C-alpha cells in the first residue's frame, strides 16, 4: 500500500495530541491503543527523518569545505540553499512510501477521540 509522508505526519500529530503528557500515568485503553499505533509507525517516521536530515545537510552552506552553523547549532543556508532545501522538503512531504497496514483488532474506544484517521491506515 502507498501512503504520503504528509499523511503520516498528520497521523503522528493526532496520536501525539491525544496521548497523556507530563508524566501522567493514567492512560485509557484507547490511549494505550494509540500508543501502540504510534510504535508501529516509528520505522516510517525514522525513514522520513533520515531523508529529511539528508536534505538539510545536502543544502547547508559550506565555506572552504566546512559546514557553517548558526549559534543554536542548526545548519546555515544561503539564499540558493534555502530555495533548494524548501523545494526538496516539499517534494519529500508529498512523496509516497510503501506502507504495511496496521491491523487493529479491537478499535473500541478510539472514536472517543474523534480519531477516525487511523482507519485509513488499517
């Protein structure tokens, strides 16, 4: 099955939004199910992040063969590098990847979060 990285990022955002924050240990069954869905998405997220990292590095500013960094440690870019980086990132986000559907045996409780997006991933 093919999916777009933009859909993956949207799903991850939804999953992260409904999971408990700040050390809260009281999880509902639905939140635990969403956490497991998130774990199964991790290989696809890692693949996206690797490609993203390559794009950032490939378009970073080099002077005399040395990468240039901002004070915060992020890469420095010139105007041309920014254009290339942004174009490549847009292409990556809209590109497709091979996806193995997640089998959700009992989706009970997931609808309480109006979380129907996961059904496109089953």
